């Protein structure tokens, strides 16, 4: 069974499960459910963001305009559509 189907079955089950079963599942998964990704504490991400910011400021990376981004996205959607 594919992951998508498993997710749907779990979702459907949780919608109608008895309270004690929902409580049991929540107890098992509590840490993962409540875990938050605090990107500002991710040192690797901060270093990468600073590098990219510096590259944009220095001109090493010319970046793209909003219009260029729209054109690229529109072209991608046309290919898939």
C-alpha cells in the first residue's frame, strides 16, 4: 500500500475513532506532533541564508525579478497543464 493511501486510511480512522483510541495514538505520536521546526536555530540554514544574501548584495548572484519568476512559473504550468 502506498504512503498516500495509508495516510488517507489513518485520517479516515481518526475521524471516527473512539476517544480512548485517539488518546492512545496521540500519546504514541505526541513528541512528533508537537515538535516545531525553529528555523532560526538551524545553524546550517542561517549560514546558507547569509551566503545567499551576501551573493545577492555583491552581485555574484544576479537573482531574478518578480516578473521573471512569474514567467518561469507560467511556463512550467503550461508544460504540465
